[in-house]
């Protein structure tokens, strides 16, 4: 048998590491082709908490004022899904557009960037 301190050290090395909070998106980018006359579209991202700790989404930033995010204000429990809805306003836009959505949370790393793309047809 190992002496007391050596046994404790061996047990500590064999113990699993503490799981860092983590959100995994179902998709890192979503695409939409606007129908004629469509002024806005809502993209919905599903993110799974794959960690043993609750994940708190602190903020969601977008690359343009034409995109408005909504996210859960309560922490996402371990094993559960959280949803982020991003509404894109296509007024005044035409052609292919690309926007980013950055989620800031108590995860490691503390942010993840997703994208939305859309083909806006001239009216």
C-alpha cells in the first residue's frame, strides 16, 4: 500500500477534473432566403449545456443594429437546452447579408460566435 500522502496524491490525480461550464450550439450558422415582401425573419439557435454546472448567458451582442437578440435570463441547467432568438430586420437591405451573434456566458471560453446569413430579394 502507498503511504498516506502518496495515496491522497494518487487519488487526486485519478479524480475527474471539474467540468467547465460549456454551451454547444446545434448549428454555428443559420441561413434564410427572404420571401418577397418579408421585412424580418427570426433565427433560433439551440444551445445544449454539456457541463455539470449551470450556464448563465450574460449578454448577446450582434454585429448590426438590424439584428435583435433574445436569450434566457435564467441559467441553463446541466444537460438542458437554451434558445437564442435573433430577429433580423431586412428593410433597406438587398442581396446576401451576413451578421454575427456573440454569446457571452460563464463558460470556458467565455464567448461563442454564431452567424446568420440571408438572401434579401429586391422588392
